[in-house]
């Protein structure tokens, strides 16, 4: 039973599975949303610029029925006039065309997003298989598309019937109206029918959009075995491991920087190294390293320390030794107790002087370290030593 459950697609698609599907051009799409968006844009365009388009068409019709004398003696004049009329026509329809283009480009953003993929242009000879074609004709997807087409036809037809029924008296009255009045009434009735059609398609789009998203998610569902195989593949991917390590380092660095304000002193060398120490007053614990770093990290530690009023002391050998021989959130090694104690004693005396006055403490002399603790003593200096 456990093996059967592992082979059933019961788990939602993983982010990697969704990414692979998108790379192959497989994203949820709803043609009904696109159709509704284009028709709604057309209705808005006719509403905003329909009067201007009618005036331009009327003007073109009047010019087309005229034949002026200069056109008779200048054959090129006729082609120039026609070109100008065509340009005026395109200019009149430009707002409508712009709205339609914008709707066609924006509708994919509502579901699936923009996707430019060339794989759909590659010919697939498997589509020429008649058996596969018959299987597609009787598939669940084909049945759902058929039911959707029938429902759409019934809905649009019902809305159209109600609209025409509500305007039936106006339609019968057209025969007794003057041509100018009947033309305006025709336009009004056509616009009412068109708005009813758009409203019915809005209902279809609101249903089809979520359905397509659900259908796409259902198609990409995975088995538990597929999830385990994908996890193994991702764990063995060097790029994924490198990204994980980089994220871990960034998280650890942010956590370390958050501990800098708790330090009692920052020991520097003075530019390349920086080590922040905290000495707990309660208990018998040794000073602990709360942050350390080199170059940019060291500069950031010094910046945070200065912003929080933490004492910064330049002690190059001690800074190098602490950085080399101590890990984060660990106490300093015993051989460095004396050197660190001299630094902390100066820091605490400085605090007392600043708060209570008295004699200013004397900055300690360069701290002597036990042999072998200064990295420069055990390694040959490189070009541009960090001293």
C-alpha cells in the first residue's frame, strides 16, 4: 500500500517542477480571459472614440463621392488624395487599435504571465499520429472544452435574447423613423447588444480563469517518489549547494553583525582585521568573540561599533591572533587571557573616567603575545602584508 501511495500523484508541484514547466512553455492560459479583454477594450474604444471615427468615415465617404476638376488634369492628385484619406482613417482608428493591442498584451499577465518560448515553433511529428489524435479527441480535456463551448453558447445566446427582447419595441419603431434618427438608434442598439455580449463573456472569464489554474496545477502534481528524487537531484547539484552555502553565510553574517552592539571592545589591526569581544560580568566566563572579519566585514564591524559608542583599540598582533585562533561565540584561548585582560582593563577604566571623571587612563602599550599565536610569525609575509 505504501508503494502504491508513493506512485500516486497526490503532492502539489514543487517550485522546481513549476520552473521546468515554464521553461518548456507550459503555463496556465485562458483564452476566455483574452477574448473578454479584447472585446472590453473594443467596447471602451468605441465609447471613447466612436463619434470621431463616424465623423471621419462620413468625411471620407463625402470625399470619395466627389470628383474635383484638378483631379481630371492631374492624375497623380487622385492617388495623393486617396493616400491622405487612408492616413486620416488610420489616425481615426489609432486609439481603438492601441487599446486592442494593449489588451492583447496585458491579458496574459492576469494568468500565467508573459512567456516567450521558441519550443512551440519546433515541429513535432508525434502530432501527425492518427491514433494520438483520436485519443486527444476523446480525452477529458476535449470533453471539458466541449462542455465549456456549449455553456458559453447558451450563456451568450440567453443574454442576447434578453437584450433583444428588452429592445424589441425600439427595433419595430425603426421602420417609421427618419434615416438619420434610425441610424443613431441602430448604433445605440448595436452598442447595447455588444455590451451585453461583453458582460456575458466576463462571467465566462471569471469561471474559466480559476479553472485553468486548477487544471494546470492538477496536471503538474507529483508523486512522493518524484519529490524524493528531485530533492536528491537538487542536493547533488553544485550550483544549488553553492547558493545554499552563500545564503547560509549571508544569514550568519547578519546574525553576527546584530551581536556587535553587545561587544565591550573591538580590537583592530587597524584596517584589515576587526574582532569584537564581550566580557560577561556575571560568572567566571572568559571574554567571548561575538564578531570578527577582514576587509569589508571588518570595516562594517568598525562602523557599527562606532555608531554604538564601542571602544575601538588598535592592537595588530592581538587582532590577528584572535581572528586566527578563536571562533564565533567561543571564549578566547587561555594563552591570550593576559593580553585581552590588559585591553579590557583599559576599556573599563575609560568607562569610569567618562562617567565619573578623575584621571584619564593610559592606553596600554603593544600587547605581547605567546610565541606562535601571531600568524605573521608562522607564515611568510605576502605582498601587501596585512599589518
